[in-house]
């Protein structure tokens, strides 16, 4: 039975049934908006992400976005890969979206770096291989992650990586905006030039945008910060869109590491390697 403190009193009956055998432990916060929960049918520990979206009852545009989101989650539930977090179910009410997913006991890659500092090159290489393996799988399913960064790479107790939150943050932001809620513009430091230009020109971008963001995540692992972090957000956006230079790596970086990272930051997405091509580079090849 769902913990009464996490369910809005107006939750629709059919939606609540999707979560009725998950017990949410509101006292046990895994991370922001994410709680530990238990599947009472199996005893398995899971995580549930609970997001307030305002009120979409009288907003047709917001309702359409919620339906689109539910469709996306139904697709995510069919994904099956060792480098992708498993999604179990979701519930969308007029004010709240809840998503039940695999519980990753190691926290996020961002958490690890924040607590322990930059990773050595060998460890960063191993995690890069795992991230690319997950990305290659998502891209093979025509899914663009759209938000690759350390906070969205989750770890098991052995430190192995899994991709999470693919596309979800962007969709939630759209729903909240349609419902009249204040939304965060997000941090731009992992954005590719084509993503920034797409936002200005209202056009689409492709899978190679994830490769640029992945390159930023490699920098995050090696230095604790994404590239251009010293710039204010708007200055970073302008710099990435108009002068996308290759960011500076630590002085002791190997030649194979420099080559690998530099190619992630090729400004023309048509020339930028894809995930399967990057897996053939010496720096990550197993």
C-alpha cells in the first residue's frame, strides 16, 4: 500500500492502483525528489521519483504533454540493458508524476566525484566504456538521452554505471511550463552547440548531441567540473554556441585520452563520432 503521505488526496483511483503495492519510505530520501520504496509483492527495494507538476486539470496542452510522457515511460519499461536503469511503472495525476525505477545503491557519479574528488584516468576510462555501452543501446532504440551528466549516471555498490533520467527532465520541464509552474532553465555546461541552436531556432537535433554531453561528463570525471564551468550560465551558452573550443584536460592526460575527448567535442555533429565508433578508440577499448 502506498504511504499516505506521498499521495495527493485527489489522486485518481486508476492511477493510484499502478502504485498500490509499492510502499514508499518517505523518511528515506535517496536524492532530491527520489525515495526508497519496497515492492510488497516481491520485497525488492526500488526507488520512486515524485515530481510536482502544478495542476493540469484545465490545461489541454499540459494534459497532452502528460499523455506523451506516459507513452515515453511505457516505452522505457521495455528497455533491457545492463547499462540502463530499469523502469517499472509510473503514475500521473493532475498534480503529481511518480516513477518507480531500479534502486541504485551507489548513488550518482556526481555524488561520487563530489565526495571523493576527480577520478584517475583508468577509472574514468572504465566508466566511460560503460556509459558509451548504455548510450549505444539507447541510440539503437532511437532514444536520445538529452541530459547526459554525472548526476544522471547512477552506480551500483561495485561502482558500475547505469544511465538514468533519459529525456525525463526535459519532458517534466515542458509539462510544468504548460501548467504555469516556474521552471528551471537547467545548467548549460553539458549542452552541445546544436542543442543550444535548436532551442533558439525551434528545430530538432540528433543523437550526436549526447556524445558532446558525454565528453563533458568525461571532463567532469577527470576534473570534477564540466567544461566552461568558470563562466556564468549565459556566457557559457554563448561560448558553446559561437566559439566551441576543445576544453583543457589535466596536464598529465595520456595521448589516447586527449584524442578521445577532443573527438567528442567536434563542433559539427556530422563529423563527431557516434557511440559505437567511440567504443573502438584506444582509450576505452577492452
